[in-house]
């Protein structure tokens, strides 16, 4: 399923891509590599010079290294293409401020407090916002038990993904069907 067809003709003007890849390391840690790119379909006239169609205005990378408790132990930030070379691409070391944060314990709030505004790069900080869900997806089934194999009858704890979205609420039909052991009958408060 995709979006419905547009109601009127239109012209593509801008493309933003956000990518995240997760790697399990030999030392037991995990790297989450993220990248954000912005391109235009026309010449962009910037104060620092023109960018041709398809040339990136932004091409930024952020890598965090985390342990299996989802705590950040290292960070690297690189800016390959920026609108203001020599200025935008100097902020990378500031992202070391993320070391010690846990992706599941107030991460986005701490991210904003440490790197919002002039303390960071708007685009790198936005990119960092995808890190918690990217890590959870990476850990699902490898580090975090999901109960998705067979009946999950051998699980002693509620699968981590339950009650984290509307589809997997414990009193809902999806949990009743796929995770019956963890299903909670809806209350009938009428």
C-alpha cells in the first residue's frame, strides 16, 4: 500500500533521505550508523556558492556505539557536505556529549538539552532522534526477546514490544492473536 495518487500535478523539488544501519561488533558492542542527505532538483543558490541539482546540500553521518543496555559508549559525527563549509562541519566533536546517555531513558530530552540551537547542528540533532527506535529494531530478536518465535511459551517476561504502540496493546486483538499468553482481557467499564 502506498499514498494515494496526488490530486494535482506536481514537481519534485527536494529529497531528504535518512538511513540507519546497525552492526554487532566482535567486542559485544553495537554500532548504529545513521546518515541524512538533502538534495534539490534544481540549482540551489547558497551564500557559500551554488549547488547543482542532485549535489547534496547536507550529507551528514552520526555513529553511536552502544552496549546491550542501550547506553552510548562512543560517538562520531562527520559532515561531508554542508551549506557553509568550514563552519557547519566543525560541530562533530560536540556530539561526544551523548556519551553516557541511555537511548530508552529520556534520551530525546537530554539530546535537546545538550545539543539544541547553537550547541549543535540542527540536522545532526534531528538525525540523532532516530537512534532509539533504530537500536530497538536492531536488538529485536537478538538482544531483546520478542516472543515472535513459536508461541513464546518459554518466555518468562512480557515481550518488550507489548504496550509500546496501539497495535500491540496488551488488551488488543493483535496481542490476543499473536501473544495470547500476555493478553489481558479488556475491562468493561460501562
